[in-house]
């Protein structure tokens, strides 16, 4: 599902979080949104998900937002609800559930849990899990919706490096295999450069630049947006690698 964001602005009282932003994403494309803290990344994703008021236009080629299948994973996954992991993942299929859970819904939830290695935790309560485990559960919840559009707000921030790679490998694979339109907020520029088809850079609510990782992650951008001097190199597998050297 193609999504097109035009002249988007999000305001919280007197604070302008996103200003006049244009962004598009295509089916089968993983777009990583990066930028310093407070640059408006989460507000952008929340506006696309329909969770915050906004000005401007967000167009879905499926028609209205209500007709689009959206999987959304928030940044705050600290839910203390008395739900088991399986119940939390089933909530991702809320739009499909009737008065009771049928076998198809249960099978879909179990398949997502299995794919993320969460099956052993299925009967555990969310409050018993670590922050990283809860993050994986909420990713599973987003995927259980069988979305056309996948919106992930820092899905790997609480994970160790192995699980970061596993999650991003899974998200990348599903995006390309199923033709999902995926927008993911990331802080790790090396992860973004490795897995994103396109990177969008935000600062102070504005879109600074966007494009393929090799064209976007470059010294001038890193200095002006992130305030760091960095060395760029090529990893053994040919991917771009960034090494921060000092704060400017």
C-alpha cells in the first residue's frame, strides 16, 4: 500500500513537533526515519497511524485510513495490563475478531510468536517480562494484524545486539516478501544503513533529506544534524559503516 504525506504539521499546544513535511513510501519498501531526540519522528508516525491531530494530507492508495490495514508498534511498550503474551498478540487482530477467537486468529498469532521466538513466553504475563521481551511482544502484535502498512517506533531500542539484528532481518524480510510498506524509527544509523531501502532524516520537525543510505549518511549530514564527526567505511559485506569519532 502506497502512502503519501503532504505538508504535514503536528502541534502540541505552542510546540510545533512536525512542520510542513512531505514523505512517501511504497509497497515493498522499508523507510527508516532517523534524527536527534525531539526531532518529531514519533509524532510523524503517530500522525500516520491516526493517533494525533494534524494538518496537511495523509493519503493511502487503499482509500481512507479506516480501510487500510495498519500495524503500529509504539515507543512505550511498558504496559502493565494483566494480559498474557498470546492475549496481547491476539489484540493485534482486534479488527478481525468477533465475539470469540477462532482457529484462524489463533493460528496467525501463534505463527507470529513462533517467527519471533516467543512461543515459550506465550502463557507469561506482560508484567513478568523484561523490557526487551515486551518490545518483541508488541512487534508481534503489530505483525499479527497482517498489515499492509507497518509503523514501528524504535522497535529495537531495548534489545541486545543479536536480537536487534534478528528483528530487523525479520522486518526487512517480511517487508520485501509480503510487499509491506514499512516505516521504522531508528536511532542506530548503522542499523538503518544496513536494513533500510531509504533513509529519511529529520531535525526540529523538518525533513532534512532522504534517499538511499549511501547518499544520505555522509559527513556533512552527520555534522549538521547529529553534531558529530564520523568516519565512513565499507563493511566486509559491502554495507556502509559509520564510526562516530567526536562530538562537535
